[in-house]
């Protein structure tokens, strides 16, 4: 499946080279609902538009953490602070960033995945943080849509009937974890509340914030099905953003009540339309104090997800086979 991201303000100037989204390295071990890999080119543009390199990037709703990882690997900030409330997701980050990346990578490589072995693993009560981390990665890769919220079950037939192995790329996931282990000194992980961490850095003029909260405002319930923690006081969040000394970039669903909220707080909004070959369209909204940097947008193209997800030779071979069979993300 190829996807095209149409950015507002793009006039189709052929001199402007499209940004190839395939050049965005997939660094997260998670496949995360609401994951922001597609936003990485725009995130880079925002960071480049800042007058100087920030001392710290804070991501208060980190989830799969692709934005934080990108900033850490590409040294866009001196350090990165990732915040996540969910115990399972936190366990993965705490394990990787706490010196156990190799243990987790090896555990993944040595696990023989079948429906039975997955069920047996999930029936176990994890006795340590790193065991919970392994269970979480396994669950994330075998549950429908990567959803870790309570109630999401193990795939019986895999997505698109491709079996439980359809999202299990052990070599690739292990490699990503090992690689993150190399940049741990640049990343601080906080298992805690977004609001507390935003408040901690509120007066820091050298801090910038990437904010991607679960969205449930206006009676929409998508966020509550996807995450265990989906209740956010959005009005309070916007008020807190107003008080941040450093710059921030927020992403939300492009919903009327969100646009109204942004307007009430004096923020700018820019919709970003994401189109795929099935003509399905998703609308996301960028929110910030000054989004003039978005005007330089281009058309972003993405290669088939199966290629992007695979980096090891073994996994690439499997991915190619899936791709030939018309496998989707
Ligand atoms: C939309 S997702 C973030 C996705 C992320 N940008 C990515 O690319 O994977 C929102 C995340 O915020 C977390 N969350 C919800 N409430 C929180 C809170 N009060 N503090 C910290 N994290 C919270 C959820 O568990 C979820 O992982």
C-alpha cells in the first residue's frame, strides 16, 4: 500500500522534491495505534525551524515513542524526556532504557511463537519488569491492531488471515531494541503523568514539547478503545500549553471541537490530510503557536509498510513474500 500525504499550502511546484517517507527509519519496537511515524518529516521540519537546537525535547504522551527516538538518534536535542502512564508500555521503555535492552532482544529472538506459546506466555504472571516488557511486546505484535488496552485478544488468524506471525518480525524488533540501547544516555524515561512533566519543564526556555494525547473530546470514543489511559482534560492541557515557555507542537484528530478549543487558546491549526490508495482519508490537525513553517510542505510518499517494517535479511525475505501477496500494514 502506498500512501500520500497532502500538506496544505503545497502548490504542486515540481522543483520541490517530495520527501520520501521511506527515508524515515522505523525505530520503535511497537506498532502503535495512533503512531506518528508518518509525521516524522514534518516533525524534523518543525525542529529545524526553531531558532536554536533545544536542550530538551519532552514527549509527555510517548506511546510507541517514534518522535522521541527520532530526536534522540538524529541528535535534534541534547536530551529527550519520554513520559508514559501505561504500566505495560512503561515496562518496555524502562527495560530498554534501564540497561536490559540486550536481555529483551535475546528473549524476543529465542521465543518460538505459536498461538499456544503466546497464550501460555500471557497466562503467566510476570515476576519482573523485564518479563512484563517481553509480554507487552509480544501482545503488541499479536493483538489486533497492536492494541494493548484491556480486552484486546490474541489474534487467532492474524490480520488478513495471515496467521499469528503476521506482525512478528523478531530480528527486526530485536535490532531496534538493541539500537535504542545505544542511545540510552540521551533519553530519560518517566513513568508518570503528562501534566506533571509538562509542569516540570514549564519555565524552561530551552525545552520544546511534542504533544500527542489520546483524543476523546466531543464524545468520540476512539481513544478509549485504543489505550488503557484515555481520559485527558484537554482544556487543562491547552491551558498548560499556553503557559509553556518553550515552543510546542500538538497533534489531534481534525475535529471541530478541537479547532474551537485551539482558537479559544489563541493557537494556530493546520490540517494534514493523509490519503492512501484505497482513498480512505484521515485528517489530523497540527496545533501550535506559529505554524508558518508548515507552508513549506511537500507531498510525502511512503513505500509499502512491509518493506519499512523489515530490516534484517530474514525478515525482509518474509516481508517481500507478504508484500507480493498484497499484504497491508
Ligand atoms: C496517541 S498516543 C501517543 C502515540 C505516540 N505519539 C506514538 O507515535 O506512538 C497517547 C498515549 O498517551 C498515554 N497517556 C494517556 N494519558 C496519559 C497521561 N496522563 N500521562 C502520560 N501518558 C498518558 C496513552 O497511554 C498513550 O500511549
